[in-house]
C-alpha cells in the first residue's frame, strides 16, 4: 500500500511580498488595490500550476472591522481582524495546519516572523525565493501552452503521406 503524499500549504504575508517584489512595489506606488489584485492573480496561477494550497494574508491592523476570509480563483485570502497583525494570523494558521502528512511553508522576508514560524514547524521562504518560483511556474505554463498550441495545429499537409506531398510538389512545379 502506498502512503498518501504530503499535503502542502503556502502561507503568504501579502503586504510583505508587495513591498519586496519590484513589479508590485511600482504598482503599489500607483494603487495599493491594484498591487493586491496583481498578487492575488499571480498566486492563484501559481497555486493552480504547483498544486500547493496557497493562503494569502493581508494585514488590516488599523482598519476597523471583523477581518475576513474570502476565496478568489480558489485562492484563500485572509484579512486580519482589528488590532490583529498579519504575523499573529500567520502564526495561528501555521498552528492550525501543522500536522501529520502536511508540509507548511510561509513566504515572508520578516526575519523575526521566519524564526517564529520555523519554531512552530513550518518552513520559511523568503519573498525573493517565492518570486523565483512564481516566475518559473509562469515560464512553465507559457511553454506548456506553446507546446499544446503547436500540437493542435491542423494543417492540410500534416495529414498527407509523403507520397502525396511529393505528387503535389511535382504538379506545382509542372512536371
């Protein structure tokens, strides 16, 4: 009997990533909402390609309200409660998800947070390393699309035998 594979989770500190990735930094200067939306789009695509369940956390420490959990393109997005930091929510999520047959990763460049989550049994991924993984996944997706597109080409000559191609070529040349 084959043992079931590890279930992998990636918990992402959203604003930390936005502050670290060059594309998102530039976008944040124009519109924080657009930077958040772009991060959501990138991570949803990464989740879909990699098979890792991604939990994206945004800090709403100074925003009154209850916080919340949403789903967008099968990506779980968390907003902290009032007076709760992203680090506190990330630590709680690590505690909830850590267990047998589970592998938890946390993406943040906050060194203090990296040490805390490592102590709770999760692995840490610096923001720069996650960017490399996301870019690699994007390249792989584009290569796969390119391959699928080239395979689907349904040209007339691809259906002809070499004898028929030779015959048509002779006719074309007037022989």
